[in-house]
C-alpha cells in the first residue's frame, strides 16, 4: 500500500459521427451514434479518421435531445463536443477512454 498507484487507460465506448452541427457558442458538435460501450462525462475522446488518431481531448459536452446527460449507452444517438477540436467530419470515429487507478504490488 506504500507504492504509488499506476494509472491505466480503460476503453469505455466508441461512437460514429453521423452529422456535424455548428453552434455559435461552443463550436462544432458531432451528432453521433454510440456503436460500442457507453460514452460518459469525464472521459477523454480520441478522434480517429481513416484508422489514424488526429486529435485527443476531453469531452466538453454530452447531450441527448437538448438535455445534458451523464452517459449515453450503445444504440442511442447523442451530441458530443470535444475540447480544442473544430475539424470533426462525418464518418469519423470517436473512441473514449478513462484513467483507472491500478494498485501496485
């Protein structure tokens, strides 16, 4: 218990961008379908285009039918905003990971 913990990434969900909406206050919002796992607030998003990572940033917004939500599960649609990235395109895949503390022994 005296060793410092190690943090590992755990993949929690994946979404596919179906449409992009430009919002004047917050920039582009990706209209997505969750295709695996679940998307939750506090996760880090990776924008994948043609199999290559083009950006990584915190999830800035997660909405479902104009309401802020904590998580969206597989099979549902949602609006996703990613901090510091405004080049989201239709067809991009968004992968979401969270940092998990792994105790050392």
